[in-house]
C-alpha cells in the first residue's frame, strides 16, 4: 500500500481567487525549511491564530511557541517541520514520494518541482493523510463532509475519514467527486482536488464524461478546471481540442489555456497575421502576466496598447498624506479625511486642510503613467515612513451591478465603497502583485465613491521602503469595467 502526504494551504495565492494551491511535498533528510522572508511568498492573514500584530504567517508556531511569521532566519529540521504540522493540524504526518505543485497560473506548468521555501509565508496549512481503506456505502455523506470543513480543524476528523474512503473509488465515480467541489468550502475544495487526482490514478479515466463536464459552462469553474487537468493527463489531444472554444469561457483558468494557445500561434505567425492573433489574445486575456506579454509584443510590432486602461486600472487619483502610523496606530485610527468620508460617503473631496503627521495637509490630484496603474507614494510624499495616505476617486456606474475591486499593495490597506468597508489587510512588506486582494462589492447606478487607505510602517530594511499601490475594477469574472469619471 502506498502512503501519500498532501499539504493543503488555505487561501494562499491565486490571481482569479478561485484556485487555492495544493502542494505535494517530498522532504529528504537534508532538507531545511529556508529562512523566513517577510517580503517573499504568499499569504492571506488569519489573525485569529496569532496575537502578533504584524505577523504575516499566523498560526505557524515552532516547538518554542515562537511564531514563524514573526521571526527572520528560522530554520527547521525535517523532523521538526513534520512534528510542527502534526501539532498545528492535529493530524498524522507522513512522508510522501512526489514533489508537485498544483497552482494556476502562478506556474507555467501544472506540475512543477517545489521546495519548502514557500511554506514559511503561507499562513494556514493543513496536513491531509490519505491511504488505503475499504469503500463504504455512504459516498454522498462522505462528499458532504467537505462542505463542512473549515479552519482550525473544523470538520477535519470527518473529512479525513471520508477522504480515506473516497480516495479508493474507481474512476467511474470521478464525476461525482468533481461535482461536489461546487458545494464544498474553500478548504473542502482543496481536499476534493487531491481526492480527484487520487481517484484518477486508480484506473482508466472516463475521458468523454470528463469532456462533457468541462463543456458545461454553467458548472463550477473550479471543478471544470480540475477536470481539464485530469483530462489533459489522460487524453492530451482531446483536452487540446476543447481549448479552442474557451477564449470567452467564464472560467478564467480555462480561458488562460485558450489564450496561451493563441499566443503560441502568434509566435509562429508573421506580419499582419501575427498582429491579429495578438489582438485576439488581448481581447480574451484576463491574467496580468499574459496581458503584459501581449502588450509588449504589440508594442514591438508598432501597435502600442494602453494596458492600464485596458485592464481597468484607476489612473486619476486624489491623494492626501501623511498621517501618523507610528507603531502601526494609523491602520485603526480614523483620521479626518476618513471620518469626513464615512460621515458623508457621497461627498466630493473638499479643499479643507487637515492636521497631518508633520504639518497641515490637503488633497492633491495625481495621475499615474505606470503601465499597470501603480501609484508610487514615495516621490509624492518624500519617502515618509510610519505614515498613512488616503486615496479617493468617483465613478459613474450605468446600472446597479456586482463588481470587484482588485488591489495590489505591499503594505497595509483598507478600501471603502460608498462608505462600506470592502477589505482590510494589515500586512506589511510581505509580497505584492496585481490582484493581490480582491473585494466583492455592489455598485449602484449613478455616482459611486471609493476611499483607499495605504499605511507604511517604520521598517528600515532596504526591502521595506516601498510605499505604493494599484487598483482596478472588474466584473466578478475579472473583465475590466470602464466608467465615466
């Protein structure tokens, strides 16, 4: 009997916010957990697991009770690492054989060798121990267990038992497991992905049912992409034949595959045909990495693209700073611009001066010319440390509609829409990227106001000097929304 070990990370990184990575790891006797680096890796803070104010990896605690996210240069021996995971997760630890990463689209390949270095920067890890077990008759009850699993061990005991049984099912039950992904919790979806891969190893994969499952665009986007990866392993030609029809697929992961295929064709084409293929890819692409690649190629071909406008980045801002953030007090503090906005969210920015950190401050207009809409606050506010900046803009929505605010910021931040808090992230100098934080909001017909709060801390390290942010507005599928300003 083969024993497998799966590490499942809760909400670590994903451009589309629909694919939480699953890491399969192999640890040899010589492997060390590499030093923690606050500026590296991926995280989504679960502050209830750690009392440390600026911890970027809450919940990971060594035997000494030192939080891994609050300590630089920490190294663990493999035995200590697995013991730590067992302590955190309350589940059995065992070593596996394969080293694979399922992550999209952060990796150019679906399966790629991984190291232990990303572990220190991911906040909540769950150890999943799957091995042989007899199949019970309560398959639906087993699948339902993954709609109840949550952080801090909630529902894990039932899920572990269910996973052992489900992982032994034949491939003819693969569609049942994939269908259960839609009703599962975010953590439960991770577990079911692993179980689906396990089941696919148990015999011949039913490729035609998988293809039909993928073609159903009303189904779970997450489950359809899992099905696509399994089909691509089982029948690459059939999977490739489906890609051509995915350029406008509601699943951004599947759309990524279709755009990648167009880009391959563009590389092989010449002249006007090459340009036409890049322009076709530009219309369908939603992932920033693909978009920047397309824009670069079109620019080189003499067809420049305003990528910031195309992606829906906000380029025109009203800014006011600095306000005090000594010892991080500014994140919770309600300074005058914030108080004024919350009291009257539909107000237009006033010409009032406010008492700032150093002197009187007032709103000023700023337009960024960065290709990806980045607003660098350092040159505007003289590299002020331990400071808070507010940014403000208004948009006119043609109708009531759901939308997403997609923020990239390496420092702590908050966003309000029409006076309602949309997201709050008290994390400093860990990582940043396009669409790092995604907040679902409801826009109303007519004027909508947005206030952004960007907090810089007082760290003196060279890598902790960045004070910048970028924000774009999209529909729930990541399609940019364009408004009158």
